[in-house]
C-alpha cells in the first residue's frame, strides 16, 4: 500500500471511529461525518469482486427499501413530509454504498470502531448520571430514571445502544477491553445504566441476555461453583437495586395493569402503555384498509391523526404519535409487502448465517427486531444510522473469517 492510499485508509478509519463515538453524544454531527466518509471513500474506492449472491444481497435489499419509500411519494398528498421521511432514511441508500468499498476498513481494524462506540456509550452514561447527581444535590430533584436521566435522547435508543455494547463485551473475548477487572466493571456499570434508563422492553431483553450468557459461560467454564456464586451475588444486587428504585418496578406494574384492563382504556389517555394500545388499534385498522400500497410515505402520520380523531382518541391526536411499531409503520406507509420486505432485510443475516459462530450478529438483530415491535425505530436518525451502520459493519466481518466471535484476534 502506497503512502497516499495508507493516508486515505487512516482518514477513513479515524472518521468512522469518530462517527461511532458521537452516535450517542452528538447525533446532529452524524450527517457531517457520513459526508466526509463518503467523499474520502470515493477517492479510495474498490468494489469487492467474485462474491456470492449472499454477499451482495444485503446491499440490494437496503437500497431497494429506500427506493420503495421513494415510490411511496407517488400516492402521498403531503410531499413535504414525504421528503422529510426520505431524508431520515437516507442512510439506507448511502451507508450500503459506502460499505461496498473494499478499502473502507480492514477486518483487523473493526475492533477500533467498537472501542470508540463503547467509549461514547460510557461517556454519555457518565455525563447523564453526573447531571442527575448535580440536580439532586443542587435542587433535590430525582433525575435518576427514564426521560429525566436522558432529556435529549429517548431512553429506548440509549438502551438499545447499551445492550449492543454488552453484546460486544460478552462476545469478543478480551479484545475490546483487555483488562479483565475493567471489563467486568464496565459490564456492571452498563447493567446499572440500563436499569436506570427504565425502558421496559430493554430491561426484559437485558434479563434474557444475562441468562443466555450465563448458560453459555457455564458450558465453557471449569469452575462452575465459583461462577454460580458470583452470578447469585450479581442477581441479588440487581434484585436489591430494583427493590430500592420503585420508579422502575412501578413502570412494570403499570404495564401489567394496562394489559389486564386493556378494554377499559380512556380515549383521552396518553400514558405510554395505554396510548400504544389505542395507537395500534388505529394503525391496524388503517393497514387493513390499505393493505397493498399503504397510504403513502408522506401521509402516514396525517392518516393516523385522522383515525385518532375519528375514534375520538384526543390525547394521542394532540401529540400526533406515530405507530410505535416499525412493522406497522412501514405497512401503513407502503403496504404489507413492504413490511415483509423490511422484515426479511432485518433478519437476513441470521437466516443466512445461522450458525452459533455468528452470535454477535444474531445478538444485534435480536435486540433491534424486538425493539421494533414497540417503537418506530426507523423513523428517526437515532435508529436508522445505528441499525444500518452496524448492520454492515458486522456483515463486513463475515467474508474472510468464518467465526465472527474471533474476528478481532
């Protein structure tokens, strides 16, 4: 590699590392770094050749999904809103093209991206907790949970980011953090951070992940009594933490009560659990009435608001809430076939690379696809860039190495 090419490769790496770091801290800067990466990549571009269809298909699927949303403009009346949706989803077009570049990043450098990502995640968590501590000691306000803890970011997305960080720490040996004590400390810190964020779906996913990881570790370790003893202490710590933080457990109690009394929800209710039931009823009805092509890329929220008004759901109408389910949101915009297309795109990596050797990739798809059931995760940049960027980073690791869990070694 000549010095000019080496310089371009380093510039690409540093800008991608910066992008990974600011995903959590400065989402408004993401577009700037995507443009910089794109420009540098153009001058050092080389397409991978002689690959099978499974290699190219994710790129085709991502770009095709964006094209489907463009077509959705043709039966939209609100063109301005449609273009705004296309702007948010532009990463479906840009990022796959960037990752088609063979010279974008070598596999042995991927670990640096994940280290930057983890550093950004921890930096935001520390900053948010420090702000909450300041508010508590200065004004006596309890800002240690949910939206109070992260006023500039939705807790669901921060929880998704942190769950993925845990997945990286669990499945990359000691390559991201080499010091064992530091690694364990960061894992414990991220677990506490996830509990404080109080995203119900992600706390449930956290427990699933921890139990799954424990089962895997038990099968690999030779000192099972010691592992079980530490696991018991950690479980006791989590149980005590939840017991002392009633705001977290109260959110789960509210969800259970909502499920039990789902037929007796006030039409003016805006509490997140009950509002979702009203929203899903409205969205499902609209999808049923427009199953093939939907209502159009630009008209989704307008049609939902009309349906809220028709049903006298005045609380959620005033807030103009979206479908709070990405699959429903997509089906409503461009039809059920489009929704099935998106589902295939999201799950494609685990359909093709289904071996346990690709656990990190499975972990990523699992976290995102479950969250898409309760949030419209691809209707804002926080979800779109995270999903597409790391989707292709993980796929980038596959071609030359069979075991994704050891690509960093």
